[in-house]
């Protein structure tokens, strides 16, 4: 069974540019989450999808971040325009409805220069 | 307020010995879950063990056990018979029922296993 897949694994962009991160959850997992870890800080929740609906986006830092999950399958997280403080590792996780265990991907290391 | 506190930034352990990673948590919720994840150098967050707040027995998964002390709000991870492959960063996390399905993470503890 394939795990949670994220790409790219690394992205280096300049301030002001746009970047789109993609997450493919485990097949059949209706819950999809985005988390991020900025340098020196804890991993923080960004948002939660149930199928294609945003269940909770209270962790999204500002309106430069846009997450979508069309069709309830893969998800994208777009940062536009990127700022220096957006640098960090962005994790995606998925789970089945009603289960506790979250499966995480390997993350996308985003560097904004 | 910090929900999860991991006070050990880094630890060294000798191969084949046991190691305990500390985790304390803060919640007023009666229903919550506690998790430990391992992050090796490859970057992936690997689920290790889960303890529900109503579970009466400590969770165990192979060489991993969770020492759950509810009154002290402590959820320490014990790794027995350490292996070189255990070298990684370890995160303690909590999910509170009142907070939906969000996980709150601690700062992590880096474990280095020495041969």
C-alpha cells in the first residue's frame, strides 16, 4: 500500500514568487491534514479536509495560503506570494474517518530566499 | 500556553540499552489522545504509539511503550533495546476532543544511538 506522497520534496523560490505543494493521501483516507514546521518551532496545524470540504482551516497563517482538495483525492497548498517567513517543512497527513492514527508524508522543504 | 512539553532537546543512548523520552501535556479536556512519532533523517513522520485518555493500560508496540501517568499529565516514551536505526527525532503530540482532529506537537527530542 502506498503511503502519503508529497512533492516536491524540496522547493527553493524567491520572495514574491508562487509555489504549489501537492499531497496524495493514502487511498480511501477521507481525512487530509496540512501541518508545517518553521525553523526552530513546533509543528503546527494548518488545516483539515474531510473529503473535499475544509473542516478546519484555523491554522492557516494568512490569505497568502490557499488549500484545495478537488474531488476529495489529492490536495494542493499554494503560497502566493511567498515570504521569507514561509520557509519550513510542510507536512501532509491522512487518516480514515473514525481512526486515531495519522499517516504522514515525508514533507516538502520550502526555502524562500 | 504550551500544550506539549518535551524538555530533552537531545539524548545519547548506548546500543541495546533502554531510553526514556519525556513528555508532559496540558489539557482540561477529559477526552484526548497522545501520540509519539519518529522522524528519521529521511524526513517522514512515522507513527509509533497511541494512548487514549480513557485507556487504563499503558500502550505498547513492540519495543515501544508509553508510560502514561494521567494525574501527572505525563506520557513518556520508552524504547527498549535501542538499535542504531532508532537514531531520529521523536515528537510527542496530543489530540483533544474539543479541538477537533488537530494535533499539537512538542518541540521534539533528538536521539542518537551509539554503537
